[in-house]
């Protein structure tokens, strides 16, 4: 009985033993080499020093008059923007801006879409 238990233990130990031929000395290559499409264009823009390639950060309102509106860059014919009209306001006033047509927000500030080269 003892020899039977010994054989079972040895057989089970052999089955659970596995070998791996992975090399631990090679480091992960540069993520830029693996990136494709828009992710790669974003990484290249970051390397070039543009930390906001898609203009997603908050713009500060300029003078905002009809003659000198706040300029909003866009690579498209239209863009949706949000205006926080008052500092204490708890909601955003959303509106569509179209190329060539300045628009006035409910608070009185004017916005205008200007053309920007796509990323």
C-alpha cells in the first residue's frame, strides 16, 4: 500500500511540473511602436510638445463681444460647446457653433468657430 501511495504521489508531481522558455532579460519595447491610428497621432503630438491635441481643455472666455468673440478651434464644420455663464452656476449651457456664424450665449458672450488643422 505504501509503494502504491508513493507511485501516485510521484506521478502527480510529474504532471504538475511545467517548464517555460520565456526570456526575462528582454524589456518591453516602446509603446509608440505598438500604437496605431488616432492613438499614435496623439502620442506623436504629445512628443512634439502639444499636450492638448484635440482641444479638449477648458477655454477661458475672451472679451466676448460681437466684434471680438471668443474663438473656438475646430477641425469640423460644427462643434458643441458649453458655457458656464456664472461662477456659481451648477449647470452648463450647451450650444452648437457652426463655421462662419458667430453665436451668442444666454449670458451675452459671443463665440465663433475658427478652422484648425486636424490631428
